[in-house]
């Protein structure tokens, strides 16, 4: 309560709390009075307490997410995608081109990354682009190519779903549906994904806190789909040498707050090819459940994200280092 | 080019630039070589120059937006909404509840804000909420109440459209379609709004630069709808006393970079009722074309954003100050 | 307390609180226990509570500053500098060159800004520069020129003190000592300024919260000098069109949290000459006690901050608008 | 140049560039003219080009630091501190209490960290504290204790110097002088450290870019001291679960931009004991030359930073994991 809050103000808050079934514990100090609200957090949240006379600040003690929390479920969630397991002690390498450009580009990349150790193939068919003048993806044509690449390599595939209208279409082709950073708080899309029976990889928005990422995951889980993989891909800061700042602490934090697996996308976080190797190694050492990296047969000709794409040779070298490091850390590949 | 770039690297870049119809101006310094690319920016953007050998950095000289730029159109865009004009020297007050809760709440608010000087009525029917456990809005029922409030008060209305599936439904009822901050880079939604013949108010994402806001506006305009109103509503920073940091400089900057009107939403920027008055006055003094404020008959009972909502008496006082200040600054109300 | 905290953990915290003279109010919920600590905040702060077993988080309820708080002193602090008053309803214009370059430049500027309405002359003699290769100021020579300009114009002067070794020297010449943004948390310098009997203008660091600025002011006041003027000059954010983002909300917030005057420096906040006019007007409308602006006879020849310096003609125009606006807002110039 | 820049404006800029010995390469496009300035960067920097008529923006191509750059010196700088080497392939563990509290606390910690694998002992004698009411350190008494601990354990010591007045005193006792994050841009202190013949560990300010850290290092090196160790300790962002956000990318970036060693301080970056292990492992995997961690015999009784301090047992476990990982990565301990 504010310094000048009256007894009437205090009683009013206490009474309102009781009206939603909560208890009010009143502690009076010399300067200020603090009211502790004990009860169901959803009921208490319906009261706009900060709008009440005499109230200075409301400080939530319980976390605003529930189903995704470690407190709700103690053991790690493991997610099966065909023969691959994600979560727990597993470290999963996902690789492929930023955008599916044509079948030749895709299948060459799929074979190369599989050979080097990738377990899942990534590739965008629908691309969110900051400029309306940039390449926007091949759409369903791209999805078909991805499915065909899966047939030929047995690599499960992951691709982004941009819009509620395409949820069923994308789910029909892909093994994992990816929600891009800009859609992390597209609550209607999250709700739609809740009714799909396939895993969802949810990228952290570059402007979201870890708590907000977990609340976005809560939307999907609450709507019925428990197979959510979190993904850290850098946050926006004042630093300009990198496109975003990879928040490496998000990995251990997410693992302590939630039972869901968490991965890292160093390609988007840094925007720079030279940083992919040190950042993937760091992600693994910090406990990540995997990495997503962009690989292209010829980054110079890429229609999207060329500067951060790895060549086949780059990727092979990094994958080898990751596999060695995982073994030194007793992690399963 | 990097310090060690070879003549072959330089020739390669120059040749690629020529292949898309651009000229390459090569300036050699003692330490580094700089290649100036002169030509159509859209053609040049198709080259992933940073992926070329020897290239250190690509620095765009031309701005990435076009149709919304002041360079494209020198005079201010004026937008007519029934009898109200937005843009140029006009300062327009938009007020109403955060969410439409029931007809009584809405119509009382509409009458009160009209009497105090508001020209447009705001109210949410579809609400994006960070938590899946919060009130999500009345949906089409709310749109009908807004239309009825317009009949009774002749105030034009503005309401948010959350999703591509509801564009036509919302457009049928409302006078202005609002795009929320979290949807500012929902490119498919922006494209859909491009085919609607009603003004769009585009809120700046709390994590977007001014340039990205203008590129989002470019999506709408390029798709055919020239009636876009920009809206600054605070950006995310390290400061925690306010919910977001109102970027007051965005107003003069947007006005110098673009011909579109720009407004300010101080309620969401600050999250605090006490800051609404100083921030609205500052917005007007900095050249804003208007403000959006949240008003509620009884903020203590609000289902949404109670702590930042004004009472009728608060709003009346602020509106009076705004009208006086506008007159001192030779602005039209 | 954490979810699994034991009764022993709870008792341990309670006992430690009592050992420093505080009361412990224990509220047990279904999921968690909250312990309210009631007592002297300085005593409680000596306990590293977060290091105790079972403790999840410590949330301070009382503000960490005291002498500078509005709760400590209700009425506005007014500061007299020769014939000029700062604080309360006063709006004070401070103007002058970024750096004192030579006497001719200084005295011409002093006369021009006085004529246009400035009440105090600013000018740097010691300059903190990001690069060791930039102009570092004239030192004591510059202080002498400032004092001489004061003799000739009767404008009080303000200049920056960079280092504890120069506190006495700078205090001997100047009327107000300025602490630059980079020194806001130079606690030894702040302590030294506490023993000087002249006002101190404390610039907010571009990476400090409002609370940290007030705690820096607390250092000066606690050391004996009550004449502190706060100054908002922009914070570092992801936006790159402006050098920093002026936090306009800091003005009303500082005024509600503290009794000290607060000013705005739009030149450093924006780094752009074209923004000075809208930002100074906005600062005044938001309740600022004054502005500091950089003025130079010929910005093209300035040794420091040319791009953001106003010409005499620019300044005259802005000062006139500020004086008119102040009168419309019933503020004293 | 701006869109409407005249031929006279262009000629004026070109002429000014020539007046400082630079060449001006003029490239005219359809919309804009670009002038490339080729010459000595320090001479060109003396011109306030952005203040010239018709100039839109100045984009520096050369980096603003020189002596610390990888371009200036290709091979890694190795720094010898008694028998320990810092830089290159070495990974050095520095550990000790946040503040020296008394000799018993210090010597117990020194012995414990030495046994577990630390090569250098840290401990603060002068403490910068945000609040004037917090413990400020033992001063010279603390320095003497550190020197005595070195005698007894042969661990070299590192301690912070807060102020120009104490540079000689601190240098007399310590092996490495530490510059705290808040002093990173205390240019007079940096200049004083340039004349000392002992290594300087320079902590990145939580609000500085990597480029600014390198320019601060340039101050020290330019003043005569080549033994500078960089240290990443987290930057300020909007995320609130951690005290700061560790910028892990700063490690590979600093190593590619500069020949100086770079270390990581995970204790200050995170403010949380549980994050120290994953962050130190990640730092090593990303290529860091070492880590600084806070260790205390009894964190519950610490006078400073208890919540982030490790117990002896925690530290032993982490040091063992670091030593194993370093060996898997072919790094020297």
C-alpha cells in the first residue's frame, strides 16, 4: 500500500480479496502496510488490484505459468519424432537450408547434413520477411519437396507455420511445426497448434522474457498439445556487432523452470557464419537439448540468410566437434 | 571488403553487381577497399553480398521502405474517418475502454469521452492476452456493441483485428482497424489489410525500430491500402518503473521519414494512470497527430488494464488541458 | 521461500531477521510460504537473505533511497544559483557550446544565448571522450574563460567535473558542477561532491534505471550537499536512428519519487539537431524543470558534437517557442 | 548526402576532406550521391561532417580502435603473471571472495580454491556499491591481507582499483589491477593505468558495446601499458530473471577483432549461484581465456554478493568439470 493509504483503503483491498475466496494477511510496518494475498492465483488475478485506492504495487509471488512448470512435472519431457528422441540427456542436431529453393538444393543439403550427423532436416516453405520485396517462400510446393526429401533420407522434417489458415496443411506434411520468433505471441496460432498431435518448436521472440516464452508454451499445452520444444534464438539488445544477443543463460534457466526441452538457433541469434561454431559448442556445454543450424550448398546463391549459412564443409567440421564434445560431457547424440 | 581481400574477390563482387544491372564504384584506400553499388536497390538486395568471399560488411545507403517515405510523397497524408480528419496539423483524441465488457459500460464511456472532447471511440472485442487464463474479449458480440455505440453517439470507432480470419468481419463493423503491437510483423495479416478500404492504425511493436515499423506500414500500402496511421506505444528497455519506455523521439522521426500520421498510446506505454497526463501533453508538444487513451467508468472493476485506465473525471481534466495546449501550439482539434 | 523449503529453513530466516531487530510475518499458502520482514531496511539489507537455504527470492518493498525521496521531504527543493531559481514551477534554459574552444567562441555564444532567453551558460573544459584520439578539452584554461564570460554577461555557469582530483579546482570557478552520465556511479566522486557547497547537476547514465539515478543522488546528499539537480539525457536501447532514447517518462516519475528538480538534455539524448525543438517542447510539457542545449557559432567547425549543436538562429527560434509554451502552461521562466 | 543536396554542398564536403589530406571519391546515383573519404582516419575524424549542409549520414568504414586490433597485431597477446600465463590456448581459473572481509575468510578461501585448481586469487579491497549504505571494503588493510595470502599460497592476486588516487597504492600490492564495469569509461583512470607496468583486467560495462570496450582498452595501451585482459560480465537487457545477460558471443567476437585475451565473469553476469556451472562451461567451450568466480567459506554470512557466491564444495565440483572439459577441447589449464 502507498505511504498515505487509509484504514478504509486497506479494508477495501482485504474485503475484495476475500470476495474471490482468498485470505488477506496484513503486515503493518512503520512506513508502509503490506497485504499478503493467499489463495488461487487465477481468482486473484481477476481483481485489478493496482487500480484500487491506496495500492502502490502488486508483486506476484507465484509464477504465471503452470502446466509447463517444473513444479507441475518434475521429470524431463521426452519427445519422440520417428526414431529420434528430443529432451533429457539427448543433444539433437537439426540442419538444413533457411528456405527451400528447389528440390536439388534441398536434397543435396539433406544428404550432406545427414552424413555429417544431423538427425532432423529443417527448411522453410513459408518465410516471414521484414521487407515486402524479399523472397516469401515456395509455399505448399516447398512442403512437398520436404516430404520427398524425408522419403529419400529418412530424416524427420521441421518447417515453419506462419498463419492459422495453414496449420492443417503444414501438419499434414511435417514432423515438427515451428513457430517463428515473430509469432511467439500470436495467441490464436498457439491455440490452434494445441489441437495438433505433432510436436511444436516454439522460438523465443527476440523481445520476450523467458517467462513470456513459457507462457506462450502454456497456451499450446493448455489447448491440448504437450509436445513443445522451446528454442532460444537471441534477444534484441543495444549491441550491434551481432544481429541479436544469444541469451545463453536462458538454457539453464528454462531447464530449471520447466520440464520442456530447449534448443538453440545460433544462426539467427548471431547472423554471422563465423560465430556458429563457438556458439553451438557453448550451447551444448550450457546444457542445450540441441541446435538448429542453416546449411546451404552455396551460401553465395542463397535466396535467404546467405551470410549466416554454413557450407557443407563448415557443417561437417562443426558437427564433428559437437559429437566429440557431447561424448566428453556424457550427453547422448 | 576485408583487409586481406584479393583482386579476384573485388572483381567477383563487381561482376555480380553488374549482373543485376548495377554499377560498381571501387575506392581503394591504404588499408581497405570500398565498393559502392549504384543501381536499383531491389535488384541489389537479391544478392547475398555478405556471403561473398572477401566481403566484410554491407552498408545500405538507401532506406528499405519506399511508398511510405517522405521522399516518395512530400505532403502529409490526411485520413478522413466520417467527419474527423487525422494527420497534418490535426490532433485527434481517441478514447474508450481497453475491452468492451458489456453495453452499459461501453455506452456510458462513449458518452463521457465524447462530451470531454474525444473524436473517436476505442474498445477491444478481441483481446491478445499474455496469459491463456485471462479474459479474451467478447468477439463479434463486442463488435456489435461498438457499432451500436457509434449509432447513438456518432463517434467513429476503432477496434483491433487479431487474425487474418477475422479481417472481413471486423472491417464490416469498424471505421478503423487496429493492428496490435504483437502483430506488427504478422506479414500475412498486413497483406490482408492491404485489400481493405478502411484506415489501419498500426501499433509499433515494443521491440521494433522505427525503420521496421515503416516497413510494416509498407506491407499494407504495397498491398493496396494507403490509409495507414502509425502509433508509438513504448519500447522495451531495462527500465522497470514503467511497463515500457515511451519513445517520444519516434514522433518527430516518423514525421521526417514518412508522410503518414503518427499517434501515441500513453496508456500501454506507461502502464500507469498517473503518467497519462504528462505523456499526452508531451506527445502533443512533440508533434503527435493524436493520442489513444483508456477510459473506464470504474477502473477497479475493469476486466483488462484497470491500473492504467482513467476515470471519467480524470479524462475530462486531461482532455481540457490537451485542448488548451493544442490551441497554444496552433494545432487543430 | 522455494516450494520445497522446510520448516527449519523458515525458522532460520525468521531467526536471522529477529537477530537484526526486525519482525518476521509468516504467511503459508498451499504452494509456498512468504515471510514478510518488517523493520529498519538498512539492518535487513545487511543479511544476504538470498543465500539462505530455502529462499527463492527477496523482494524489497521499501525504496532503497531515503533522503532524496518525496516521502522524506514533501515540498519541492528549490535551488538558487545567483539570481536564478531552479525547481518547483520554474523552467530554466541552460545553453552554450559542448566544449570551450577559445574565448571568442565562448563569449559570442554566451551573449547570443543570453539575448534569446538562456539563464545559465554551459561549456565543457574537461571532456570525456570515447576515443583517446579525440579533443579532450582546454582544462583550467577553459574554466578561466567560463568565469570571464560570467563576468561579462552575468550568466551563472555550469561545467563538468571529470575526476576527484579536480573537484576543488572546478568548484572554485563554476556555479554548478556537472557530473557526466559516465560518472553517475563514480561513487568516490559523488562522495567528494557531497562536501562542496555548490549545486551539482547529476546526469543519468544511459544505462541506469531511475532508481539508480536517485541512489546516486543519495550519495551526494548523504555526504552533505543537498543541492542536487537530476538530468535525463537518454538511455541506451535497440533503436539506432537516435543516439539514445530520451526517456520522457523519467520526468514525471522522478518528480513523484523525489523532491529534487529534474532537467532534460535533448542534445545528447538524440544526437540530432532536428530533434532538439520537438524534444525540448515535449520536456517542458511533461513537467521538466529545464533543458540543457548545445549552441555553437558555427557547428561545422565545432571540435565536439557539431552534428547536434544549434546555430544562434536555431536557438533563438526554439527559446521563443519554449517561452510561449511555458506561459501557456503557467510555468515560470 | 541528402536527397536534395546541391552541387555546392558536395563540393564543400570534398574540399574539406582534401583540406585534411584525404581523397574524396564521388559516386552519383539516381536518388543520392555518396562521397567516399579515403585517408587517415584520425584526420578525417576532426571534421564534424554530419554538421555540414547536405550531409545525411557519416558511416565509418575503418574501426575506431587501432593498437588493440587484430589487424594491428596478428598473434595473440600472452600475459605472464608470476608463473601463470594468460591468453592464447590457456584457460585460467581466477577465484576468491567478492570482498576481503578478514584474514581468516581470505586465507581459507585462497587455500581451498588453490587446491581445486584456481591459478589466481581475487578479492575486493575497495568496493563500488550502488547504495551509500552498503559495506564499502577494507581499503589498504584489505590489500595487505591479499599480499599476505599470496605469500602463503603463491597464488598471484587481482583486486580492483576504484579511483585515480589509489592507482599507485593498489599497484604496489597487487599482481593484476582490475577496472570495474562502472569505470570502463573512466578515461582518466584508464590513462593512469597506462603508465603502470602490471596487467590490467578491464571489465566490460554492462551498457557498452564490444567496440566501446575495445576503445577503452585502446586508452590503456595508447598510454603505454600493453598488458590488458578483457572481461565480459553481462550486459543490461530487458530480461529480469538474471541480473544481466551474459553476452557469450562477445568471446569469439573479441578474439576476432583483437589480439588481447578475454575472460568471463559469470558470477556478476547472472547474480545466481545455480547458473555459475553452466555459464563457466559455456564460456570455456566458446573460447574464453578464463573465468572469474566468487567463492566464500559461508555465503550466508558474506558482506557482499552472498547469493552468487559458491561454497568450497560447489567450486571444487565446477573446477573439476572445467579441467576435464578443457582437456577434451585441447586447451591448456
